[in-house]
C-alpha cells in the first residue's frame, strides 16, 4: 500500500486547508484510514479517522480538532480528505495519512497503524 499526502502549506490563523491522501496498491476494504500530526519536538498524535463497512462509515476526531476539522472519503478515487477550518498556530505540524485496522483508529493511537504516507507540512502563523 502506498499513501501520498498533499495539500499542506503556510497559512494564517483562521484560514482553511484541505489535505488529501491517495492510496494505491491494494483495496482498502478491511482498513480504516486516519490522519495524524507531529509537531516539532512532540509525539505523533491522532487527529481524525474513518472506519467503514459495506453499509456505513464512522468518523472519529481528537478533542482538539472536533468541530473544525472534517475527514471524508472518496471511495472511487481511493482518497481521504482532511478539511481543516479555523486553523490555529497549535495546528502546525507534519500531517501524516495512515491506513490500518479499526482498533487503533477507535483508540485514537498510531500504534498498530500499518501503512503510512511521508507527510505534508502545515504551518499556521499567528
């Protein structure tokens, strides 16, 4: 599985960005996908995740982004998006897309996620 993120950049506080993650290499039928971020000098943290079955999907968010970030999926394009609104300087970091089983996503942890992109940098200036 290859995951490629795009959409990062330098923005001002209050602006919006949309990150994209396109996967290839295998179907994501039994995998969920999630976004994580890592600020300089800090551990990688869960941002948002999505799990799905043949009939429904669920989204999970970190408390710090709930209400101003939205994760969505284009199944046909094998792409997951992260719409980030009302960005704050503390949202600055490298954002990684990951694919893996449902349990780590439900637990909001990077441990157990199987596939990772290389990351895209988001910088929010005050």
